[in-house]
C-alpha cells in the first residue's frame, strides 16, 4: 500500500494538534510492513518533522505567501502520482484527480466554523466540503464531528469512518520542570492550547477569580497558545488575579511535567472536534474538568467531571473544591483505566488508519 501526504498542514502549522496527528501517523506508518508512506514535499515549517530531521525548513514569509495564494486563488492541488492513497492534510485549494487509480482521503477535524461563524472572521475551512465531496474516504476524529458533517451534508455520511485521536504521552514519557516555575513549587490547575473565543477563556477567568484563589491556593496556568494579548491582560487585571494566572510556552517534556503535577486539567470549550487535553489528562491520571458538550461526553464521559459550558457558578464551585475530585484511575478502577489508556494510543490510531485505507482499495 503506497500512501502520500500533502504539504498543507505542515506549511500552516509550526505546532498544533492537526500537524502532530499527521506527523505521528506518517512516522507510525513507516514502522509497518507492507506500507510505503511518503511526504509529497520537501520544505515545511513544522516543528514535529524538524525534530525528526525530516525535510528542510521553509521561510515563514514563503509559507505565508503559499497559504494566502492557496486560500484566495483556489488553486488546483494535483493528487499524488504512483500512490494508492493521497491523504490530504487540510482544505487549501481544490483537489484535482488526474489518475483514477489514486484514492483521496481527507480528515474531518470539526465543523466549528460552520456551526459557530460568530467566533471567526472568515471560515478557515472554506473549501472543506469540496475536498470531502471529492474524497473516497472521510476520516472523522470523533463521532460528534461525523454527526455534525452528516447533518449538514447528508450525502457524505456513508463515506465517513471515525478514528479517535490519541494521547501523545505515555506514563514513560520524559518530563522536565518548566523554567517558568523552576525556582518555586506552585499548586495549579492547567489549561492547554489556544485561547480562541469558543474555548471559553473569559468564563474560565471569571470563574477562577470568583473561586477565591487566595483561599484554595491554586494558580491557573495556561500552557501554550502564545503570550497573553493586551485584552487578556486587561481582563486578568480587572478581575484582580494578576498574581494567580500565568502563561508559559513549553516543549513536550515540560508540558508532560505540567500535566503530571496539575491539580486538574480544565477544558471549558463551547465546541470542539475532539479535545486532546482530555486524553492527555487521562494518561497523566489527574482530574479532568470539561464542558458538557457532545464530544466531551463521547471521549471523557466515563472519567471526567462535566459542567455546563455557560454556568459560571458551577465552574466557580468546582474550582473552589478541586482538591476533592477523583483521578481517572480512581473513577474507572485499575482495569478499565488501563484499557482506556491503551485505547487512546498512537498504535491503535495508526492501525485503524491502515484498516480504513485498505477498505477503499479492496
């Protein structure tokens, strides 16, 4: 089986869950017998490929020009020649099939821009449906995302195969204390990743302030997502929690340290396609507190504490009593906990992709 991955997401993202998924999938396929996996490009700006010495780094300005041209011009993206599978990594341009032998596979991450346009200046997935219409197989990262697509595009429902994402970390993953907290030990709750409007950052800050951190003694740490913007700093100052909130950019070893030592992992999003911090918190065996939305019930309903995404007081209450929450292993029991950690593994994810590829080549 010959599989090619295009350059789209590796040009868009230096870091991010989507490019991590594709880089791990590619590297996992290389380890399988009977599989020939290739990247259909050489230059990129992706850190995960760079860490493995793959390809050459593309200048950020060149990447920006490529993205702008592909977004504005709707350029045709020719599918790979001499491959059985062309797995597209995003939705830039429009697919062009020149070889009837090649099967096109696309991955559905979420339908958030279509369902919540108020959170976006424009739809970053503007050509998504055109890619899906041309695809022989659509891999959805959750049943929830699959249902959302099928609701908006019923004709595509029979092409969808759900393959859940996975935890990048295992219990054996190396960890390193971040420099930002190297000089002192702090007790903290953890928010990981971007802080876009639909991630519900404003509600979280208000609830954290109302929980009176001076009493419970926990800080709120934002890992990744870039430094606080001016409007975020203004909110934090207005709420009087400047000394209790911290943002830090971290590498994988430092992020794993933060997970392993957190008092809780917080995911208050109003919408998601999957939510990696849920399964990374599971692997770290720390309490996971998340919004009660369909995909969170699907992924973490057995081990997380689910709270209405709009109920400020409920979040305040849970943050005030975070020390009383049970770890996932306590909630699930040892056998079920180990089974779930094994399920949310890279090995299972790669295996299910191979099965799905085979289903459209039979």
